[in-house]
């Protein structure tokens, strides 16, 4: 075996081995956010299998087609895993529900197809089929990465901490690996083995950064770390908030604040913020504004308010200024209040 090939095996194999060791560590680690650590464990384990497939494909002889396509199918769970990992770290007390399995359903037929593929079937199927298949594999992966990044960058500056920094590092790593493999599909000057080598370098760099900065232990546990609250108490508090905001329409009070509402509920602002974040999956301002925008849209649809100006509607539903109303309305509906009203009047 040529020396160059031996070096390639050692370098690329190092990344796969390191990934497996990290997976074992993350699964058994009892500090930090345990759920997030185990999701990251599965993510790294899956990625190591995907990269391991590439090593065997490049350096092995006569590799089974089923192994190749089963390895490719794992890309359909990498994106959802990272998105789930992101939500678990960003949203306090995030719960994993059965509905989340929907994100992994597309993996099942791809995995089954990997078992059924044969050389004869490859010859029978048109090239366009495999082009579409690869587009789905790589497009699905990228789509979830972009959705996760949007979630990461949507965190307000005042709430950003080491968690968002860590997630950006991981996102950049996953995008770099995606890019290497995509370039390999279209450009011969990017050798396939570059993927496993890049993974080895990146997994080592990511592991070094994680342990040096204590990310595994600290991330996902910084926010609300001084507030010990049972989940039952959090849920009860959220229902009390809904009674005031939704049923009693307290959102129309333009002096409403996290502090004033917590005073009415005889709780601390921190506990109230936790209840809203963990159940609504967003902060207090977004929570209240969602009801204000919903009420504003109802008024715009109601003929009884047809002569109301946009400013009048804004103040009626609880906003302190027209600019804050415009900003919140556009963020939620992707339209300005004026364009939304004009669209209704034009019958579209």
C-alpha cells in the first residue's frame, strides 16, 4: 500500500475514532444540559458513520452499494438533529415531544432504499432519478442548517451568551463539511477523500474549543440557573398568564411589562419569563405582541373599524408607538399594516 494512502487512512480514520469517543463521553456525561448532550452524541455518531462510509468508499475495493446508500441516507437526520439540538439549548426547559419524529420520517424510505439498491437496479434507473435523490439528500441537510441558523441569529443581543457562540461554531463546521461534499459532486479538483480529512481536522478543532471553554458543561444551563422551579409550577404560571393576557385582554394595556405582570401574579419577573419562554418558545415581548397583532388583524378585517387609522388601531391594541407597531406587525406577517390593509380593501 502506498505511503500516501496509509497517511490518508490514519488522518481520516482519526476523525472517525475521535467522533466515536466523543459520542460515548457525551452520552454518559451528567453535567450541563443532558438532553442536548445526548442529541449532540447522536449527531456526532451519525456524522462519524457518514464519514466512515466515505473513507471505505475511497480506500476500499468492491464496497457494497447498500453500504454507500445507507451512509448517504444518514444525511437526512443530520439536519433535524442539529435543529433539535439548537432548540434544546436556546429554549429553556425545552421538551422533546413525539411530534418531533415527523422531522425524521423522510429518512425511513431513504434507509430502506439503501438496503434494496443493487447494481442491476442502478442500471435500470435513469440518471435523473439519482440527481433528484442527491439533491434531496444535500438540500434537506442544508435546509435544516439554515433554519437552525435563523433560530440562532434571532436571539436578541441582550440574551446572547456562550450558547449562541457554540452553536455558530457547530453550524460553521457542518456547513463546511456539506460544502466539501457538494463541491466534490461537481468539481473533479476536490477529491472525495478531502471530506473525511476535513472532518478529522474540524472534529479535533471543535472538541478542543468545547473542552477549553467548558461549553459542554455550561451551555444550555446559564439562563435561569439561579431559579429552581418545578415544571408543574412553570405550567401553572403560564396558564395564569394566558388567563390575564388572552382571556382578560391585558395585552391592550400599553403600560404592561414583565415587572407589572409578575407583580399582578405575585411571582418574580425571572419565574414569569421562564414560564413564557418554556411554553411559548419566545420572550415576553414577542408573546404579548402576538396577541396585539392578532387583535389588530381582526380590527382590520372588521368593517366597524374601517375608518380607523393605522395609528388608532396600534394604540387600541396596546402599542405605545406607531413605529413599534409597524415593526412587530411586519415581523409577524411579513407585511406592513398599510400593505395588509390595502390588500384587504383590494379583495386579495
